[in-house]
C-alpha cells in the first residue's frame, strides 16, 4: 500500500467517523425531544383526567343533593 492510498484511507475513515458521530448525536437529540413530547402528552392526559374526576365528583355531589 502506498503512502497516498493510506492517506486516502485515513481521510475516508475520518469522514465516516464524523458522519457516524453526527448520526449518533442526532439520534440522541431526537430521543430527548421525543421523550420530552411524550412527557408533555402524559402530563396533559393526567391533567385532563384530574379535571374530569373533579367534575364527576361535583356532579355526583350535586345529584346526591337532589
């Protein structure tokens, strides 16, 4: 293998390494964003059901009073 071939191979390796690092970073960043979105969705669902429970409890009390 010539010095030129080694230099080309090293350059290709560095380029591949950079692409792989970028892809891994993007994957981890996307996971964080997806987890954040799922967390916000779960919190919104929880709030909805808490409010639904309060409304139903009040309705039940109102019906008991009649």
